[in-house]
């Protein structure tokens, strides 16, 4: 999850913005615009497809990395067999298609990117995994949706045509973490056009759609989807942010403090280095982490359980499956805390009958320790244990 500080801050704020609505209140009041139609068939293609996307992993920092940049990881055919053997049933594959698009008006995609994505999709399907491919980090769309819509639609038209005859266990996700000017309200009609573009060649393909605000759960209430019964909604959550992103130098000024354990409170209060010059809201969070009991601590399942309950209520009301497309913890956190966090989040998601995909397979939030050819400590038990 190689992201800049503004991205991480916005994800944090987007997730936290739901707190008043979900924490301590399990009731659900529908708030979407009236154009958002409820679907009543819970045996629709989307609901049946959701059963193939229950426990997943992101192949992050790979195909979404711009050409020439150095933070790309590698992947081999054997990785997909390993994913399946570990217990994952699907892999989410972020792809930077726009880096390989030619000039307007055709925005023709290069054979190179299709070759690379084909390698992943074919080997993952052969290993028994379902697959989600998306458009990832399309910054031009986020900054100027009107100007980039033509390219967005042309890219999806080409992707859809290329994969039209692939098995239905391959799904498309329109756009990763829309943000900035790509608000939910702005993207609603653009996404509807993209869905129509895909349906021209893939009438039965499962499509995932994220809300704006970086895929924030708090933005679900602004979604307006067409009455397509094979659409799954995806949302992301990295709470508690100061724990999951501690020490991530690329995540901006706030998550500088390391040594944060999950769950809080710690046995010995955490005293941040004054030289870090932390913002008051970070110091307040650390104070609450140090002092509040486990059932009220900000570094506990309290940080995400209410949000996942909201996803379940929203899903039940609108008749749309919800998938948690990204959650995870950076490897700077201590291994035991990481394992406890993954286990708690997984149990909370499955309690609400939500499929999920961790970030990531073998990059900065890694599940798989490539050097030692094994899972990172405690993670297999956390994600696949009883």
C-alpha cells in the first residue's frame, strides 16, 4: 500500500467520520439519495458471487506501480498456489492501467500491460483463486473527473473486451479509493457509465464499486448505483490508524510513534518523544490509549466493530453485498499485536458476514515472509484459525 501522507490521512478521517453513526448504535436509518434503489433478491448473481470473495489478499505494490519506480515487489506463479494453500479464496490485483494507455481519443492499452495482467489472472484462476482486477491510483480521475472520464471509460471498454470470455470467477473493480474531486456524488454517474460499458461485452461479470472518500465506509450513504444485480460494494478500513500505520514514513506526520500495541491499554504508558512534535489530536489519542480500559480504548476492536456493523445494516437494507477490500497493519508493529489485530478484525468482519481482503501479500503489510518461506508470525492462525 504505497501511498502518500494525504491519502492515509484521508482514509483515516473517512473511516473515523462514521463513528458517531455506528459506535454504540446498531440501528440503521437509510440515508442514501432516493435514486438509490433497494434490491430485494438475496439470491441474485451478486450475492452468489460474493461467496467466492470471502477471504482474500491484495497483490499490492506490483502491477499498480508506475513504470521505472523502485518499490515494486515480484510475483511468480507459485505465489498463487501458496495463497490458496494458506486459505485465501481470492486475490485482489491492483493495476495501473492508465500508465500504459496511449493518447486520446482511443487511449489504446499496450500489449505489455495485458501480458502482465494475463499472467496473474491465468495463474491465480488455475490455482483455484477468484480474482478481482481494478484501476488503481488513477490520479487524473481523482483530480479532474470530467476531463479523465473519457479515458476511464475507454480503458474499461478495452479491459472488458479482452477478458469477456474468461471465467466468471474473474471480477472487475471500477476504481480504487476515489477521492479529492472524485466524490461519491461525482462518481455515481461516471460509474454507471462504466458499468454500462462493461455490460456491452460482459453481461454476467461481477463488478465491484467503491464509494468516494478513499473507499470510506462513511461514504456508503452517498452511493447511487444502477439497478444491476451483479454489483458488489467495496469499502476500505485501516482503523485504528495510529496502530496500523505506526512508523510508516510515507504516511505523513501523524503516525510517527512506534511501540503501540493492540489492544490497549499498554501495561506501561507509552511516552512519545517530544522531538516528534506531534499534533494535539495525536497526543489526545495516545492519552486515551494509555488510560482507557479495553472496552473503551481507541486501540481496540471498538475502532472498527461499529463500522462493520454499519456495513452489514446497509447491505441488508439495500440488498447489496459489501466487501472489505483492504485492511491491514504495517510490519513496524510488533508481531504479536499484528496477529491480535488481524484476528480481531477478521472475526468482526465474519461476524457481520462480510468478505474481506488483507493488504497485502508480500510488501510492506505483508502476510507472506518470502525470505523464510512462511507466513509472518501468527497471521495464519489469526486469519484462518477458529
